[in-house]
C-alpha cells in the first residue's frame, strides 16, 4: 500500500477495485500522463448506497457521503490504469452530477464529498477545478455520479 492509500486508510477509507462497466465503456483511460475516469456511481460491493433524488429521497448529507464513495470508486479506476495512486502528481478536474429534486440548489455542498476526499488523498496535489451539476436523472437511480481527471508524474 502506497502513501496515498495509507492517508485514506488512516481516515477510514479503502480504495476499491475498479467497478465493472454496465455498458459499452471502460472505467478509465490513460492518455499520455493523463487519466480520465468514466462517471463513477456510489456503489460499494456492487450495490448502490442510495437511490433517489437529492433534496427528495436522499438527504444532502447522504449525497455528500455518496459523492465521497463515488470518488473512491474513481480512485480505484485510476489505480487500475496507473498501477499505483502514488503516481498521481495532481488532480486536474472533478465533475459531480447530482440528481436533484425540484428546487434543490446545494450541488456544491454535495460535491464537497468528492473534493475533500481528493485533498485528503493527495494533499496540495488534490486541489482541482470542479463542476457541480444538477441533473434530472442518473443511471440506476443514483443520486450522484463523479468523474475525475488526474495527471501522473513524469
């Protein structure tokens, strides 16, 4: 276990193996020094942690936890193609899609679950650009979906 995963383990988090795709895509792609993930859902052991819209069936706090789990799943996809998360130099971008009930506007607070995890894992290299986007529906009824783009060390 490398430094990044040790940082996460100290906080009680484990990076899972990359989830098997549910359609015609791959979990992550390496292009040069960049790794881009497909959207990752908040699954653990193959099961969605929550189902429903944020601000409706899913509380903002539960959605923030779901964003954190989705980010952990993204790290698993990154590790799959990079071999070791210690190879990550910097997190470049995080995009968090939030299935939002009508009138729900706290997408940035939900997205903090993913952003805070990246900063915990990578320190200063975990600071990134981000979009938090409210959407009508996500695959399988998930409340959040997270994409991550990182740059590997030369």
